[in-house]
C-alpha cells in the first residue's frame, strides 16, 4: 500500500511578548497610589498650616480636653506632609511648655510614624521588595528583619537621619510592627526633648533649660555634620576600591 502522507508540520508560532503578571501590576498601581497620597499631603500645606491650626483658630473654639488629641493628630499629619520635625517640636514647646510639649510631640511623632509605616507596608512594599536583593540593600534588609528593634532604635537616635526616610525604609524591609512602634516611641524622645525645651525656654536665654537644650541642638547639628562627612569618606573609599 502506498504510504500515507504525513500531515504538514505546523508553522512555528512566534513567542508572545511577556506580560506583566497581574499581581505585579497591582503592586505597581498601589505604589503609584502611595506616591499620589504623599504628594497630596505635601501639597496640602499650600492650603493649611499646622502652626495656624494649633496657635489659635480651631484650637480656641474647642473644649480644653480636645486640644491634646487635636495636637497629636495635627502633628502626625504634619509629619506625613513632610513638615520638618524640628519645626513641629518648636511649636510644641512654644504652645505647651516642656513637659506637655514633649509628651504630645512624642505621641504625634509615633502616630505619624505608624501611619507612614502602614501606608508603606500596604501600598509600596510589594512593588519594591524585589529590588532589595542587592548586596548592600540585602544586608540592610536582613539586619532590619533579624534585629528590628535595635535597627529602628539606632535609626531614630542617629542625628540628621530624615524621619520619613526611616519610616518608609522600615516599612519596605522585613521589620515587624511592634518592634518598629516601640523603638520609635523610645528613640525619638531625646531629639524631641531637645527641640521642645529650646523653644519653650527661648524667652529666657540665660536659663539652665535653654542653655542645656541649646547645647543639645548644637550636638545634634555636629553629629549630623560628622555623619555626612563619614558617609562622604565611605563613598570615596568605595570608588577607589572599585577603580
């Protein structure tokens, strides 16, 4: 019998272009939402000022027992809007004095850090997590994951470290929430107390409180400059080693 002709082989199909997995696309959409929210918070300062809300206006129209939670909330929103913490701490000292000012400023700082941590963890971590695999970033991520409390505490005590950068850096890493919360609440006390006391005692420049706080501010500035100098030296050594 004559051999049956075999069916012609199908023509090769060109490879389809790779598509972004749905999970990755959703992660990037959430990261975009985070950027929009932070931009809106920063831009809102064109329409309102934390100092104006607290120093008269709304604060004067509310019962006295509402002022503490109002101040804490405004302080927290101010940190999300990238208002410098020294300015917020100075407002706390001027409006509330040393003791109450330190207590409410620490509470507002911690609340703002928790809000930033939650936003970063929910909206940004999944998209940026794959980029933490480099040598340096991977080592930092492992340190924050394994020694969360100690790492965040050092971050808060380090002079000149941007507050929001620490919040989102911790949120994108593997640090757990409770170590982040406790280390933040403890670690921000020294710098907060220094700036609050300096502002509260500014009207009495010869007082011990002002002299001590001014010395603390000077030490913080010096520590920041030393930290920047050491970072510049480390970068130079890295470039020389690479060359």
